[in-house]
């Protein structure tokens, strides 16, 4: 009886999905469908937005997603996500990967996998009314600050600078709350806010980006599900190629992003 019991345990263990089978699951599905599905945020330039005339998805993240798909030899489907639902969309299999303004954090890395090679490095900029006279991050102590729900800027704003953080479902609603006086400032990805005050200067003439430094500059990474090492490795190899070839530098310049030391160094490192 004991021998039969042990044999049954071994047989059951052998039938469990191994890490290798889990790792190949998404890659197999992508090959079978001929499509990789990326979750993207379309809240505004330069990372992701919808052209009002053509209704086409455009932006740095969109260009990156499409090139990854091209190098995988499959088509790309883009699924709009928001900060509150992007992790759930990935975990539930509604998308295969995320390029969704979701920088690396240790907390996120506990529940998801990611391609280790970052495609960008960016922090949060602060947008405030000029009359607020904010000169330092410490000036936010005790004041309401708008962010997107799930933003990694919420924790340092509250814990390091004593701000009263108010989360909104997405960036447009956060900025609407700022304009409505519900917050003294809003903190979002710096590239987006810089593009906003530059391209829509008349609409935002009462506002400014008063602080010269970004909040917690972090690595932008492509996220995948836990255990899916195969697609993780394939995307990571492609990102190295895209840095080395200058493709990422090119789409950063095309979309009006700052060509900083991180991008130059990544290009030089992977070019060889």
C-alpha cells in the first residue's frame, strides 16, 4: 500500500505543469494565433495616444510594441488599459504583455515577470498652478496631490514629502481634478507632462513644471506573467537588439522624448 501511494504521488507530480511548460505557453499561443497582444495606455503623447484625425494609435510605446511584434514574426494587437486594471488584464490573460507606463518596482516584480533590459528610464514631473509657488518637493507637505491609481509615485509623495495623495482612475481624470482645484499639483510621467505644456500651451498657460528634478526615475520594462520565461527571454533579446541598432533612440527622437544618458549608454553597450 505504501509503495502504491508513493507511486501515485510521483505520477501526480509528473503531471503537474513544469516551469518549462509554463514558460512556453504564451509563446505557443502567440505562434498559433500569429498575434501578440500588448496592453497599452493611451492617455496622451508622447507614449501612447489616438490621433484625432486618423484614429490610429501612436506614440513611443506603440512604436516599440509594433517593432517587437515584427521581430517576433507576428502581428500586434493593442488593448487599451488603465493604471488600475493593467496588472489584472495581464494576469487574466487578456493581454500577453504590458508596455503601459508601468516602471519597475520591487513590489510589481513580486507578482509579475519582466524583460530585464529596460527600454527607457523616466520619473515623475510635477504640474502645478503658477500661483501655488511650489519650489521644492517638500513644499507638498500636507497638500493634496493628484496621481493615477496604482502610480508608483504615490508612496514617495506620501511617505517622503507628506503629501495628501489623491488617486484617480487615469491621467486625464487626474489632470481634470487639478484644473478643477481638487489638488494643488499632479504628478505623472515627465515626458507626458512636458509634451502637454508644450503642445497645448494656451490651455495650460496658468500651469507650470516648477521642479527641475523628476521624482524617482525608474526603469521602463516590458511586463509578462509569472513563470513565462520563454516569451520573457525572447522580448529581452529583442530589446537588446533595438537598443544596439539605434531603433529605440530613433523612436524616442521621433516622439519628442529627451535623448538622455541612459539611452545613449544603452545604445553603445548593446551595439557591440
